[in-house]
């Protein structure tokens, strides 16, 4: 599975951005898709995840501000980010975890930069 993230950019505090992650194949059978982020000098952390059944989970730091969704028809994962804060500044990566007959595959997109100015 190849993943292409897009939608990052520069936004002011309180603004919004929507990230997209386009997959090279159907995401219908992908068990878990998620967004991670990595700020300078920090470890990569999970931001939000969504299962194939549509169940979602969020990091405490983004609850109530971010929404994750997946459009199986478009093979695309989204992250709607509202009320952005400077501490949300990071490179955001999409991730897919897919089970096949060969085992579990873990796939990453290339990352998209989000910068929130104060």
C-alpha cells in the first residue's frame, strides 16, 4: 500500500486545516488507519486512528479539536484539524495497518508539514 499525504501548510492559531491521505489501493480492507505527528526534537506520536468498522480514537491533546474519517470510495483518509495551536506544529504522517495472508503490513506516507503560528 502506498500512501500520499497532503494538505499541510501554514495557519494561524485558531485556524483549521484538513489533511488527506490517498492510498494506492482500496482501503476497505485496511484494518486500521491513523495519523501520527513528529515535532522537531520529539518522538513520533499517534494523533488519531480509525478502524475498518469506523471506530475512532484520539490523543488527549487533540480531543474535541480533530476529527478523523475515511472515505472508502475514494480510498482516502482525512484529518480535520480545528482550533489549531502552536503545539500542533509538526510533520504529520498517515499510517495503514493491513492484515493479509502474509501477515501484518505497516505502511507510511511521506509526511506533510503543519505549521501553526502564534
